[in-house]
C-alpha cells in the first residue's frame, strides 16, 4: 500500500465507500464510522438508500440509533450515485453472490459492482472484496478489469480479499460478531466449508463456540423484499 494511502487511513482522512448495504455492508458502515471514518454507502435499491438516509435500519443487527447517530455526526450518507465512488479512498464490495442452479456463485453482482468501481478508479485507492466467492476472484475478475483502465494493481491501486464471516444476531465476540480469515489457506477452507450454504442465504455456524442452527435469513441473498 502507498505511504499516501497509509497516512490517510492512519489519520482517518481516508474516505470509505461500502458497496452493498445488506447484512455484511451495513454493519461494516457502522464499524467504520465508530472507527472515525467518513463513510458513503452505495446500493442499487433506492428504498434501502432512502430508509438509511431517514435513519432507519432494516438489518436486525444494526439498530436504527446507530444509523441516526452516524447521520447526525455527518459521518455517513447512503446513495445510488456511483459517481461518488471517485471521491473514495477505500472501497469495500459487499454485494451478493447467490448460488445458481448449478451451485456456482452468481458473479453478476460482483461484476457489475467492479465495473462501477473500475470506471472511477484513481491512484492510491484500495478496493476490498468482501463477498463470499472462490479463491482467485480478485486476481481473475477484478484485477484485469482495473488494469484495463491503465493502472497497475499493487503500485497505483490496491486490491484485497477479506471475506466477511458475519453471524447475524451473534454478539459473543463483541462488536458486530464478525471475524475475518487472514490467509489464502483459511480463505480456501472457508470457501469449501461455508460458501455453499452462506451464498445461498443459510448462515454459517458461529466460529466462536458450539454450532448454532443454520438460519435462512434473508429468504434470498439478492435482497428480497427490497428488490426493486
Ligand atoms: N450476511 C452474512 O452473514 C454473510 C456471511 C458470510 C458471507 N456473506 C457474503 O457477503 C456478501 C453479501 O451478503 P449479504 O448477506 O450482505 O447480502 P445482502 O443481499 O443482504 O446485501 C447485498 C446488498 O448489495 C446490494 N447490491 C446488489 N448489487 C449491487 C451493486 N452492483 N452495487 C451496490 N449494491 C448492490 C443489494 O441491493 C443488497 O442491499 C455475499 O457474498 C454473501 O455470501 C454474507
């Protein structure tokens, strides 16, 4: 990562963009605001954007009071205007990857979100893919799209993979109840252990203790009933 970007992050001047304001994206918004960053949330569903800008959360793990507090402190806004991505320094992609009939992840959301980001890439920007997907997605899907814009990944812009492991409703580990894998080996095992059920909307077992019963929530990871 460049010194410029590191400094912006250390001093909390980095503007954070979260793409996809669902079960993964919205808790992440709240955590970044708590950590002292200005956060812009992007979603394609206008009713979600409106609800958030009115201070109303639709995610059980995120109290509306947390959204209202972020709005009041002018630390957060939600939008469907992807041009605002151009002003972001750090972008987390939290879009769905539902399973297709053949049990492969539907990559269309990742692809469309990465197109929006690629069109507004700038030097010293970091993009983090949070969606559950197969190992190699950043290298095979995102990096070529970014390089086609004339930037060098790893020198001009930075790309990382950080699959979320949110366990909705589980607060045992403090904060949002989420954790992250830290190596490609754990990424691979997380994928093989959990992706198939998680991407279809059935939540993973808690990694903090005894197995919890699988939950189907929401009924579809494409966001119903919010689907426009
Ligand atoms: N929620 C969990 O517990 C959990 C756990 C592990 C992994 N994941 C993974 O995280 C990813 C997101 O899951 P989720 O549960 O938050 O999904 P979700 O359906 O709750 O939220 C995704 C959001 O992305 C929005 N979206 C779709 N296309 C978009 C685009 N092009 N630009 C901006 N926003 C867009 C949708 O409108 C929706 O609000 C998936 O890959 C999922 O498998 C989720």
